[in-house]
């Protein structure tokens, strides 16, 4: 630590989690092992953001969702929307969304 650095400055880590080109079409991804835990990190309206990776509804990984055309982060399970500037939920869950594919053949005990 130099005399011009504030106390603890040398202990602070700079995290550069991912390149913009690695985000893909969803414009968001999960970054593990940050000083704040897992984060949903992405780009919205040309600006970077980082939010908690967990949806408040059923704890889905928000980093596996997508950034919508209006710039919100959408939960991959029930389409709740989050403002990426404040982290607030701006639209609650929108009903059932099946993130897993349906069985390809009839299963015992399942009605068709």
C-alpha cells in the first residue's frame, strides 16, 4: 500500500467477470464467486448491470433469463421482470412456465 492509497485499497479486488461478446443473445449471464456471491451480469440499453442472481419468487437463476426489449431482466421460469438499475421487481410472476421439455412418450400415471 502506498501513502496515497486509502486503507484497505490494496485488499479490494477488481472483478472483470465476462466480456460483452460472451453474453450471447440473452444479454445476461451468471457470474459465480464475486465478493457479493453469484450475480446476474449483463448489458441493458448499452449499460452494464449486476443484480442478485436469484429471483424473489422461487429463486430461479436470473442470469439464465434474458434482457427484454424494454431493458428489464426477465426471470426464466415465470417471466417476472426486474429493473436493472434498481434491482426492484417491476412485474410479478406471470403464471406457469415449464423450463423443462415435456416427455416425448406417455409416462405411466400421466393423463394425456
